């Protein structure tokens, strides 16, 4: 299991980096020009994130520094200790479905405090990367076509977030033990 | 919703700081947080520029269309009540492919196009159809091959192996997606269409409250 997952981690990116341009060249695409053309958008995307990330980082840094976060984490620590899960990741589970920038800010805060290669850093990265912001997707997709009665969509989204959260923790504890 | 979370975090912090005498530390944390926000965003530039370039090559080579064709049987299985040749099918396949390749910017417009096509098949324009709920479920759990943003942040903070979370993320996202599909199927069978108007007023209220929030899609 560990062997397989680390092979996947090591090879996924280099395989894509070599496969995509090769496949494209085979289909007569001017690969370098295509690359430069697409890459232009990367700068704007990164710049557009700044206000969202600054806003959320400010709120979350304050929340941590005030000691309120610690109190919240302490409250659930006994339960998480039994399962061997670092309780610092719990607030992430609550933030993830609600706000993409907020959970990204909290993940960043955890990585900054505990280090990217700590168990907390790895679990937080996996949680953040593995699901999308349910509330955002629901608002955008249904808002665009004027659906007001969303039926069971929210329940399904939140359920899958919960499963993803649990799965991310379990897999990291298993793989990085 | 996002407005409330943000406000609550800040208000609780200040009240808590006042009670515990940590006002100065909290003020400092506010500015420090702002600085980290900018540093991290700048750190994202290199990866996003590189990855969006790679993805454009893939798009120009028709990889998106190719992947969409491969997903055909799966999409027909997941959306049994959409006619095979309906334009919605094409958009759904492209939306899923773009999600898998991590093309957040392409996935959202395609998803909205798919929703608009599904709306044409909808007898009650106010209420979501089962197909719409399935499409939403797929997008909230969104399978992603490479979590580029996270890799960039891990690099920023000096990780020895920034990409070591690719495998764990892929497995977690696959499990979340399977859970979403199963839950969607379960609700689809359980709730007959005519009862929905009564059952789900609360859910629609909640999403209504979130309307107008402009959040960064985490897919970037």
C-alpha cells in the first residue's frame, strides 16, 4: 500500500509533464506556443486569490493568536486522542465545505505552524486537496439557472465532504505512519 | 454564510483577546496573516503559470475531448434520465474531464452550460432534477489528479517532498466521489419527485442565504 501510494505521488507529475506535450506534438500542436499562451493566465489567477486569501488569513491568524482556536481544539482533543488523530485538523473539516479561501487559509496556517512534512501538515494538505467547497459549487451552479429548491443536493455534498475528511485522515495515518 | 463566518472569527478573536489580555498579540497576528496571504499568493504564481501552460497544451491536443469520450459510458450510467444525444451529455463529460485535469477555470463554465441544458429538460424550473443533483454531487467532490495549489504552498514552506500528498489526495478524492455517487443514488430512489416541494424548503433557504457570495473556487 505504502509503496503504491508513494510511487503514485512520485510519478504522477513527471508522467503528465512528459505525456501531455508528447501526445500534443503527435497531434501536430505547436507545443511551446500553446504552453506560453496558456501560462499567461496563471499570473492573473494567482493575483485574483490575494484579496480572498488575505481576508481569510487575517481572520484565522487572529482566531489562533487569541487562544480561541486552542480552546476549541482542547474541547475535542480527548475524543480524537483515542483515535490517534491530531485534533488540530478538526476545524478544517468544519471550514472546508463552507469556504474555499477560509479552509485554504487554515491549511496554510497549519503548514506554517507545524511544517509541511508533519502529520498535521500532510493531513491538512490531503483534506484541502481532496474535495471542493460544497456551498460555493451549490451557489454557483444552481444560482446560474435559478433553481431555488435544491432537494437533497446539499445533504449529498456535505455527506461526501465528511467521508472525504475521514478518508483523508485515515489514509495519511496509514501511509505516513 | 461566508460573511458570517468571517465576521464571527474576527469578533470572537477580539473578545477572547480582551478577556485573556492578548490584544497586542492578536493585532500583530492580523498583520502577520495579511502578509502570509500575500506571500502565499505570490508563491502560487510559479506553479499556476507552469501548470496552466501544460494544461493548455493538453486542451489544444484534444485531450479534454478524448477524456470526455472515455467517460461516456460512466456518464450514461450516472445520468439515466438524460437522453443519450442531448447536448447536456457533452457538457457533463467535458465538465468532468476538466475537473479531473484540474482545469477549474474550464470546469465551471462547462458545468453551468450542462446545468442550463438540464434545465431545458426540467418540468418545474424552480426545483432541481435528479440529474442536476448528480452533476452537483460530482462537482462538490471533484476528482483531481494533481492538487497544484497545495503542492505550491508546501513548496513555499520548505517541504522536503511537496508532491508526497498526490497519492493520498487521489485516494481520498476517489473515496469522496464514490460516497457522493452512492448517496445521490440512495436519495434518488428514496424521495419521489412529487414530495420534494414539501421536504426541501429548509435546504433551499440555506443555499439562498449563501447567494451572492463570491468565493475563490478552490479548484485553482
